[in-house]
C-alpha cells in the first residue's frame, strides 16, 4: 500500500484550485467554510495527482466518484485500472492511500490538547475502548494521544470496510482496559487485517488500515513545485511512535 502526504500550511486556495478541474471547483465552492474548502480542494488534487504518478495517465484522466455508501472510488477515463483508495484531511495535512491488492483506509487528525466532549467517546467507542481511555487517568496529554490513535485507527478501519458509519462503531473494539492492541471485530469478519498508526510531527495522528495480513505501508512526501505536485519517498522523517498490529479472524 502506498500513500502520499501533503502539508497544507504553505498552500492557498488559488494554488489548489489550479490543480483541480473546473467541475471539481464548481462542486466544492458550495462549501462556505473557507478552511474546509481548502482541505477538500487539497484532498481532491492530491488524490488525482498521486493516482497518475503511481498508475499512469494524467491527473485530469482520473476521477474520484463516491459510491452508494459515500466511499471514494477512483476511475481512469481512458482505461480500466483496478485500484482501492482512501483519503483524509485535517487542518494541517491531506493524505491519500492506494492499493492494487486490497481495500485500504486512512485517517489523519490533529491531536487536540484535551478531549472536550466525553459524550463523543460514549457514542462512538465500545465499552472496552472507553476503559482504555480511562486508563490514562487525569493525564490530559495521554488521554489525547490514546483518543486520537484509537479514533484514527477505527475510522480508517471503517473506511476500508467500505461501509463508513453504516457499521455501528461500537461493534468494533481495538483496545481494552490498559491494553492496545485488542481486537473485537464484527462476527461476520473473515479477513485478516494490518493496522499501522503514527504520530505525525508533534500534533497529528496518522493511521492506515489494510484488509490483508502483512501489508507494508510506503509513504511519499508531497510538495508543490512550479504549479505541480511532486512526490518523493518520505522515509521516517515525520513519523514517530509507530505501532503496527495484525488482526486475524477467529478459527
């Protein structure tokens, strides 16, 4: 599985609009929140450019069309190219992951200094996962680290399933008490999974999930040079505190 990461700090909306088609710009301009519009433009431009870089064609040859469940599906105008993809964005980054072999999911979130809404965990996390969060005690930084590592892994898993939040999140547990990883997947799940989570710099969490065992994740850094997105292997410069887990179906 390959992924591309685009920092957003030095990009403005006009730069990103130049990388998108007129159709995409018109569709996205209904978004009134300007920071969100910038993130959506970046996600769209990055996905099409990275698909072209890895699988051929030009960025304009690739279209990202949501399926019935709202999951993004990549289509090349001129040829059939089987590919699975996922994408995400935060205030600081856009990221896209692709694989020719298996469904993938990705999520990136800025780590808030404190988790301000305890009702969120009550609604979206299982009892085992809430116990894992409670194990951090009154250490606000540790609560935030656990919360966002758990949330990004869980959202990436739901994306890879292709169901989004149509699958009740509480039916999936990725932690319990003071232990991570712990896997309680839905009973119909009969696939092996690879989970990988990173802290991205000092204030973001980035997680990848693939619906297969033993998947390696390769990350590319992305920059804007002379009006085009350029990709280079990122290595581990940005990624710290990496955790890799594997889940297998019950026999």
